[in-house]
């Protein structure tokens, strides 16, 4: 049946209303959930319930925020805070990203102790800070992070210049492992005595850290800013040389070693020899010869022995030469004696000591033993 004009108008009106309602559903914001106060309390109580000074059930916050970080901080203040706490300590309730579980637990425990009015020194800070440093840490203000405040407190022990202390605390020193705190205290003291720009402090800290990881006995005693600059420059040149050699090794890796950073080298085995008690010049004296098959070892030998053996990398990678070193160890120390180049037929092409000196008679006797044991041909 034909629809009347009134029916058509009613249908059109209904379609218009439905379209309008659908549009409203698309553009209208969803109802915002209420702030989750219980969740915030649960997160803040976890591990510290027995330390609360107030009952969480009595918390009547007037907060409108739904930000979980702000809610956690408000809950922590309600449960634990008898006294004001610095922003550096409060920050752990807002964001713990980038921190491991142990560090998060430590910072929360420190917050709880300080907020309650307990002794932070007795609460565990004495493992790293003196009483004077703890007092400084607790009384710092401003926009310092936890690590920066921690290091300002330490550095203030070495200088009265707060500006210098704050500047150093914002360098890479403050991000070094706390397990190595004794060493990095020495570094901070050094830069208090030899202040320089933040950029150079960061660069030198990278170099100092690399040296310390390589040799845990490394120290800044007796060093100057000028000597560190020179050594860092040489370190950067060595890194560049290693990268060039490694790039060369990768280009020929299809024909050589598949182990990262290592080329095949000679098939000769390493060698060591220990003199008899009568022959030894020191208790436990021992000599060993080993092959260098990495860019780091080759560049390190070149730097330490003041010669150009690192330029032989291409020959070693191609299998046209192998580089060997003679070392002496006694009384816990290792002494570099000689660097030796062999050709593919295991003939000694060059034997050189520090600054390209020739082998000493005693050293010659040692490498003759090695040559006899490994079938190496030495020149007369």
C-alpha cells in the first residue's frame, strides 16, 4: 500500500533522530571512571603495611585526579608521612621506570623511614653515606633527582661550592653503579680539585669507567687533567683503530672465522714454560707465548709496546702473518717482553721489544725454547 504523507514524514523524522543519536554516541566522551583510591592504597602498602602510621580506611582524599602516580603519592603521604619529604625521595611513588626491583625497594624504604621520622642513617643509608652526608641529602631542595641528590650529598664532603657539587651531580658520575661507589667517590673528588665543563667531565668519565672495568686496580692518584685528556685521546684513537680492523675482518669473514671479533690465525698452539726454582729470578716466575687474534689485543699491544704492530691486522686477517707475544709473570704481575711476527711457514719475520728494540739475550733464550717446542724458525 502507498504510504501516506504523514507516515513518510514520521519515518523521515525517526531516521533523522537515529542518525543524530548515532553521531552523539560517536563524539560524546565515555564516562570517566572514579579515582581508584583502594588500588593506590594497596600498591603503597605492599611490603610496608606494618610501617603505616595511619589507617588506610580513614583516608578521605578530596582528589579529583585519576592519575595513578599522583594517587600513589597521596596514599603514601597519608599512610607514612609524619614529616615533609623531599621531592627526590617522593619521586619513587610517581615513577620507578628504569629501576630494578632492588633499587625500587630501597628508595621506597628510604621514603618510609624519612616520612615517619626514623633515622635514615640506621635504615640502611650508612652502607654508602656518612652521617654528615645523610644530613645533607635530607636537607636538599630543588629539582634534583634521587641520584643527583645522593651525589650532591657526597660531593659536598669534598667542596664547599654547592654550584660545583650540583654540576658534578648532573654528570655521568651520578649514573655509575653504586656497587663501585668507593672508586667513583675518588673520581668525584678528582673533579672537585680539577673542575672542567660538564661535557668534558662526561667524556672523561666514560674513559675512566672503561679503564676501571678493564683493570679494577685503576686509580686517579698522581694523574692530572692534562694527562687524562691525552690518555683519553689515545683511547679514542685505539677505539677507531679497533673499529677499522673489525670492519676489515667482517669483510673477509666468509673465508675466515665466524666467531665475532676473532680471526683464525695460525694453527700453532700457545706455549708456556716455568723455570726451575734454581733458575727462576722470582718465586712462581713463568713465561708464556700466545697469539693475538683480535683487534683489541693487537691495538693494545701496539699502544703498550710503542710500535706499529696494529698495522699488520690486514696481513693477519688474510692469513699472511700471525702475531705472537712473549710475557713474563711473577709475583702477581704480568710483564710485556716481546712481540713476534710469523709468516705462514712459521718463520719469525720480526722479533721486537718496547719501542722496536731487539730481543735481549735472556729473552732470546726463552723464545728459542718456544721455537724448538713449536717448530718455529728463528733468524740467526
